[in-house]
């Protein structure tokens, strides 16, 4: 399963990747708006940490997700526990 995480804390990027690997997920993490995030691709699950992302970034990602019919999981908190609960809910 492929997962893209948008938002979150920059210092937690490595930990986000480690948690996703434990759930056998390929992951890309975007904590900052990097151009239009063209390398995002079409993941199986898009995790949005809404507390740590700008409104402009959220609108950009949501329009891309709607046009490609990507499953979205929104989470206000950007903690490891929040990521684990999202993955437990969505990963088979």
C-alpha cells in the first residue's frame, strides 16, 4: 500500500517513515509545500495532518485528491499515535 503524508513536523519525518514501514507501506512525506508536489503521484491513502499545514497547501492537495479519487484520512494532530491509529484503520 502506498501512503502520502502531507503536513506534520519536519523533525518527525524519519519517524513517520519508520511507522509506515512497520505497516508494510511505501511512504512519501511532504511537510512543506514544495512547488506543486508533482512527485506525489496517486497513492492508495493520503494522510493530512491539518494542524500543521497551510490553507493553500490543503486546497492544492484536496483538488489533486478529488480529481484522482484518492482515499483521504484527515487528522488534526501530527503525532505518531495519530498516524498509527490512521494506519490501523485503513491498512488491511
